[in-house]
C-alpha cells in the first residue's frame, strides 16, 4: 500500500535551530508499521539531523476513496 509520509524535525544548532520537513510517498509491504515508516523517514533526513526532535509526523494512505466526488468551482 502506498502512503504519504510527512515528517518535521528540529534540532538545536548554534544559537538557533536546524529544521527540516520531509514529504515522500512510500510503498509499504504487508506487516509494515507506522513506527517503521517513522524510522524510515528519520533515516531520510541524513546524519546531520539524527537525534532531532520530531515536531510532526503523519503517515496516511495515499489513495482517496473511490466514492469521493470532485467538485469543480
């Protein structure tokens, strides 16, 4: 199943903070977990953001329901 993963990290850096937001789609296999998706997303941030605080995390199915109607305005 394909998921949209959004992760925002923040880490103290000098007199301020280093922050990054990662937005990716990922196909998760059977038996995958949200924790697994979080760990995967943190790894995508690279070594300079390891040990950061997680400010936001979301992993939602990327497909919309078939019954959803698109309203044109």
